[in-house]
């Protein structure tokens, strides 16, 4: 989405637009997958990441870095074989480890786009699979979106144009979650997990490619 938005609205409003539009898309995912939400893990992640998310959102205009993209992208790609190795040996990150990881993820979620891929890795490493990953990710993402919306509003970044563009994108994407629910219901669990792993790896590769290009 950033590649589409930047030529239209410029680079500066991209994070606020995506944050606001994501409130609509994640609300639709919560509605579609509400029975698969892992409330406990969602609360652990939110409690740990909301404060640092606000810090990340506040300073997002100063965040840079190609180096950060390379590190994050590399970590994402490495997380897939690491998670599979942990699963093979019956290991998963504990609630405490999930909270610590979420605390570190918060600034990335607040000040960058694409950090949601990291959340998918964390939830899968915490033992969630299939639709439970989608549902719990959506709940956490709503909390992150509201945090960023309030922070950007206090910083004077949110304008009428940003709200209008974000609302249009969110409304257009809203029905997609119900299509996704139908697809997930028909996919074997191992195939769905493989698709999520592919998203994580591709997302990490894109981050590295963007860093190299810049």
C-alpha cells in the first residue's frame, strides 16, 4: 500500500492514513473471526506494546533508516525457520517472552508501516495457528491503530484529507475479511501456516530490498 499511496499523497501522511484505514479492515477481521480470538494473548501484547507504540508514533517522522529495515527484514526471514525448529521440538515462547517481544515491537508498530508482519511471527511463535492468528492479530492491530490515531491527532498530523482517504480505503477493504474467512475455512491448517510463513518471508525481503534501494 505505501507504494500506491506515496505518489498520490506524498510520503509524510502514509503512516497516519494506513493506521486509520486499518481500523476498518481490522474491525471487519474481528467480526469475521471473533470466535477464534485468543483474548489472553491479545491482552498481553496490548498491555506491553501500547506505551511504546505511542512513543514510536510520536517520533515516526525522525525514524529512518535503511539499517533498521535490513535488521528487521533479516529477523523476519530468520523467524520462520526458527519458529519451525521450535515447533519441531515442542517449544514455544512463553507469555512473559511474548510480553517482552511485544514491548520491543511497539515502537516499530507506531512509527513504521509493515511492522504487522512481526506480530504475525510473534503470535505464531506463541503457539497460535490458522484463524486464531488472524483474529488475535486483528484485535491487537485495532489497539495499535487507536493508539496511533490519538498520538497523531495530538501531534497535529491528522487532517481532513488524511481522514477522508483513510476512510475510503477502509470502507473498500471492509468486505475482504469475510472473503478471507471463507478461504481460511477451506484451507488445511498446514497450508494456511505455510502461506503466513510466506507472507513473513516476502515482507522481510521487501523491507531489505527497500533499504538497499534507498
